């Protein structure tokens, strides 16, 4: 849901800048093109987060959490939780 907001902000940015472009300019985009831009860019924004999460962050098994009880909790320990495979 948060990622979809990124695409919405881009479309609003585009709309704001299209309002100041003169009507006869070759850089003026129609409303249909702006909607198509939003439809094409939303899946990109929504899919990047889960793709990074699935491919880069490893799953931590339950045995790994059992070490927390017997380990001095510090920054160095938490940094080992985020190591990449």
C-alpha cells in the first residue's frame, strides 16, 4: 500500500507540471497518457519491495532466536541477523 503511494506521487508531480505547459506545446501530455503512465508504473512500485524482501533477506530459523537468551545483545549481534547469503 505504501509503495503504491510512490506511483501516485509521480503522477501528481507529472500532473502539476503538465498544468504549466502551454496547450500547444509538444510536451503537453493528454489525460489518457497520464492515466496509462500511472497504470504502467504502479505494478513496478508495488512489486519492487516484495521482490527485494524475498530475494535478499534470508529467513531466520527458530534456533537462531534461541541464541538471543544466552547472548549479549548488542549491535554486532543484530547485524548478523541481516547478513545476506
